[in-house]
């Protein structure tokens, strides 16, 4: 079975744990809604990155609270590119699926829409 990537990002107003966790959940729920056949048992792994201005909590906690405790989760720091969009959470989900990459729906929410306008269909 092929492994496909689902990308997503969301901007967050402030470096507050509750905002990061709520935003992570919002992004993951949007990805689930856009990709209805996605199930936790089919996820190989998930990588979350945060811009350097967001460091108060690991976004993986939100995925665990959603019942994704068996999914391998990793959090990292996004590189600090000058003039890039601040306060952004990004996600890359590695999904075991027979769908074609062109059938995968990516989610970019709030100000993060500017990161990949070519992938935004929401």
C-alpha cells in the first residue's frame, strides 16, 4: 500500500497552550472532514512543526486527546526564515492509503492560506 502525505497549516494568535491545542485540533478535524476515509489506524506517523514564536506546548498532545495515542507523533521547530509568516503550526500526516496523491485534500486555515494557495480548496 502506498504512503501519501497530507499537508496542513494554521496560524495561531498567541503562544498560549490552550490556543495551540485548540488550533491543532481544529486543523486535524478539518483534515479528517476533507479526507473522510482517513482513520488513525491507517496513519503511519505525524510530524508537527511550530514557528520559533510558538513554544508553550507540544501540539501532539491535541492529537493524543483525539484518541490518536497509537500514532507515532513528532514535534519540531520550523526553520526561522526571514519575513516568513509568524505563529504557524504545520502538520505532515503520512497516510497508508490506496488513494492517489491528487485525491488527497490538504488544509491551510486562517492566515496560513497564503502558504500554499495552490492547495487551498476550503
